[in-house]
């Protein structure tokens, strides 16, 4: 303790601020494995989005050798693409018709993390989360505070609601109740389901450093102020340099109350393969709901371990040809995954 105080005083004299000192001194073990399974990037989408995300992520990794740069570049692709209605620009809005983003990032070697929640008007939510991790002594910023922080770092304020997302919201709003003054047009057959989405981009660098990002516009039509699992470390994302990485998509409330991603990593720590660990988290969600017959929502878990083995499981049937995809020096590989209903 005396040593720590002396050290603090010396650094204080050198002009290093106290928050910065916390960042330096509170770093946990820098665990790196003896054998490295080789660099890889994994994403929670199958063939088509997998290719769009993983190829630029891999190119970024080759350019900078930074796994954080790689997973950020891959996640930004989806955040900037209005064709995806569940992440970033073009994401489906909350009940007010406003797009509010949630995102998190975690870095295994330092066990450090950052997240933003209910962030409006900024496209690259995961990049803001990365700045929370790297440029603050906090882990999470929310709402107007997250927006102010993003603007302070030069992110432009933009409208994230595309026309397509606005029309989907309008349909939803008009069909919510027949006991209000919103009237749907008589000739249109509206979709009744509540859409979700989200993407997890997980990676391992050349020194075995593990990292992950989860980014989303959250549950369509959510109550203003609702925060899902995606920015909650342990729920929508968890990585551990001794074990591997895990991410989740789907019904956030279920992942929060089961600590889904943390649970998955702990199962891998106890020796379960990523595939078995993903399936067991889904089984746990069935269990806390009193059995799979009571489940009418989707959750998907994806993970890889330090040996480079990957797995995926979801409640509902999988689309997009596969559940997840992975890129490494051997090229792109699809992870078939298992649907549990
Ligand atoms: N997990 C996200 C949330 O609950 C939504 C999703 O992945 O579908 O906000």
C-alpha cells in the first residue's frame, strides 16, 4: 500500500491525473496463452452478412495487426448499412419512432470494457463504446451523456431513421390497438411480429488476445429508455483471455436475467466445448421460463474458445444458411449451429 501511495505521489508530481492512474493500476492480469490457435474473427451471421462483415474485418487485421481495429471495422459495416434494420443507421426505432442504439466492447488482455446505451443520432455506436473503454475511466455511458461524449470526440450527429424504418414503425404504431386514434389503411396486410437483430463480432489476435463487440438498435418498439442486453457486459457480450469469447442476440431481458454471455464463458472455462456451452445457455433460458413450451421469443448464442473451436445455438430455426461465420488464415468458414426448438 505504501509503495502504491509513493508511486501515486511520484506520478502525481509528474502531472499524471488520478483517473489516468486508476486506468494504469487497475489493469488485471495480462494473460496470454502458451499456444495460440491463430488469429480469427467470428460473426453471429451466416453466409451473406458474414462475408460483408468478416472480409473488411480481416483486411483491417492484416493492415494493423490489431484485433480491436478488426472487430470494430467489421461491426461498422453493419452499423453504416441501412439494409440491416437491427443495427446502427437504418435500425428500427423505439416506441417514439426514434432509433436508440446499444453497443459494447470488451478486451481480454486487460479485462477492460466500454459500452453505450440509448445512444441517439450517432451511427457508429461500437466506436463510441471503444472510446469509453480506451479514453475514460468508466465502463458505460447512457443517453444524452453518451451523445455528448460522442460529439466531444467528433462523431457527427445524424438522423438514423430511414424511410423504410419509419414506415415499419408507422405500421406498428397504427396496429398497436384498436382503442386509440391511429388508423391503419384498410388495404394493407401488416406484419405482426416484433423484429430484433443485433450483431456480435468476436476475435482473437496473433498473441491470443481475445476481444468482442455487440451492437444493436435493440428491440423494435421498445419503451423509451429501455436498455437491452447488448451494452451489458456479461449479458450480450463477455470475453476472457484465459477462455474465449461469447456474444448473444435476441430477447435481451432473457439474457440479462441469465447473464447469458458470462454463463457461456464460464461453461467453456469448465471444459465444455463452445457448441455444448451455447446449447446449455439456451437450455438454461428454457429452464428459467418453466420449459421450452413457454418460450415464444428468440435468443442466439455464439462463441469460440482459445483453441479456435466455435459454436452457435439459437432457440428458433436459423436463417441465412448458417448460424455464424468465421474467418482466419484458412479462409471463411460457416458455423452450422443448432436450433433448439
Ligand atoms: N438483444 C437485442 C435487445 O434485446 C435485440 C436483438 O438482438 O434482437 O436489445
